[in-house]
């Protein structure tokens, strides 16, 4: 259960540079202009932005619920008028849009919930057997293997791979000390830099185990801030309340 100390370089490494047309303002504006395109943009962003993948469903659900609540009175009025006016037809279209947003929001939420379950079992419970994970989640081995490979490809489990012979997922980060010096593929200069940073943090900062609010993974944090190595969210360590002795 290792994590990296929080600094500007780590933020830049985890920050996803999305094109302007996939930015949050662009997606929200597109939702009100033509929602199918907005859903597509949100799906594309979720593929490259792990944090967005966790919150996209909530965004669509809240927006769909809001539209549904303000549309119901108009829909009831259009029902009494027998769909004879343009306003009634427009109300029905908005009504359908709201249900569509709720449906796609539910799909996003379901996928995020499943990813959180995988992260909890693998990171927090240290379960690496794919057969065991499939049993605990009541789904097939093939489905778990496919989902985990997609998560590895998307960067949720860095430097990981699936051992098909042993039928398990191998996540090096769970077996390493915070200096991450055993990761394959890290240049020597980066290893030495990580060692120096971690040594300084271990000497001067308290080690805390903090649960990421976004994906639910437990992370070891040195100091007041850290980066979740699974979803890339910024983690802040809450200040401990001091108890005064009388």
C-alpha cells in the first residue's frame, strides 16, 4: 500500500491534459444544447481521466433528476391539453432527455461502483486471486479478467499485469515500500529522486493511512497531502485533534 509524496511534479504527472472540447464547461454547455453529444464527450473523458470516470455518473444523475423535477408540472399540463401545442411536445422531449440522462448516469455509477469494489478487494483487502474476486463479486472469471485488464490499461493499477497461469493480478505497488525503487521501467535518476524525496518526507513528516474519497483505496501519505496512486485524486490528511491533559 504505497503512495507518492505530494509535490508539483506528481500533480503534473497525474493531471490529464484533455482537449478544450472535453473540458467540464464544454460538456455542461453541450448537455443543454444536444445531450447525446455531451454523453459521448463524457464517455471519452472517462476513458482518459480516472477521476472523471468516478464522478461522471453522479453528475448525470443529479442533472437528470433536476430536469425531471422541473419538467413534471409542464408534462402534467401538456397531458390535459392533449399535446395540441408546441410547448407540450417540447415538454415531452425534455422529459425523455431527463430519463436518458438518468439511464446513462446509472450506467456510469454502476461502472464506478464496480471499479471501487475491485480496488477495495485488491488494494484494501490484498486479494489477488481472480477466482476469489469473481466469487466475492458473484460474476464470472472471464468478466473479472476483462475488467481488470481494462483498469490496468486505463492506469488504475500502475505497472501491474495479470498472471494467467496463476490466475491472479500482480500489483507491484502493494508489495513495495514507499520509495517505489522496485518498480520496473522507472529510470535510475527517477528512482534516486524518489528515494531522496521519500527519505526527506519520512524523516520530517508523519506517515498516515488515508482512504481516498473518490475510489476508496487506502493510501500511505507522508505529510498533509498526497496523490491517490489508483485514481489520481488529491488526498488531504485531516488534522488530528490534540487532547489536552488536565
